[in-house]
């Protein structure tokens, strides 16, 4: 599964609706991916202190980081045009499409992307 930025932010904020399933996946060794875009967005949280960023980086190391290569960039452009998505949303969705896995998100806009399976938590 690819986890969207909003899921990671909810997890870091202690939201049980996010922490319980993500912790379950960790315990059960689920393969969890994040886009390099999500990595960037989480590290860019304006309220994060330097000590928070150390903890956030440690948390992010639990995921397999997927870079935006040419194929994902092409998919991002396609989804951005087709569904009029913002770049970060299109990039995360394109990552899930490229990997042929579900996308875990709370973003209602991504529900309209027919090329991927959405898991809402």
C-alpha cells in the first residue's frame, strides 16, 4: 500500500483512526510505501521543531520510499490533467498506480481516480 501524506500527518498527531491500522500493518510486516512527495510534505510541516524532524525522519524510515522517476512523472501528469488534481495528490496517486497497490488516504478528491483502489481510514 501507498500511504498518503494526510495519513502520516494523522498518525504523527496521534489520531487513533490512523495509528491503529498503521501500527497493525507495522506489526504484521505489511509492505508500506510512500512517495518522495509525501516524504517532502511531512518534513515541511511548519510546526515541526528540529527535534520533531529527527523523530519524523525516524518514523519515515519505516516506509519504502519511491522516487518520482520518469514513469511516475508521466503518470502524475496524466492524472493531473485527467482529474484536475493538485501536483502532490497526482504524484501520490501515480505512485500507487505505478506500483499496482492500494492508496490509503482521506482525500476525497482521490476517490475519483478510477485507475487505483482507495483505502479510507
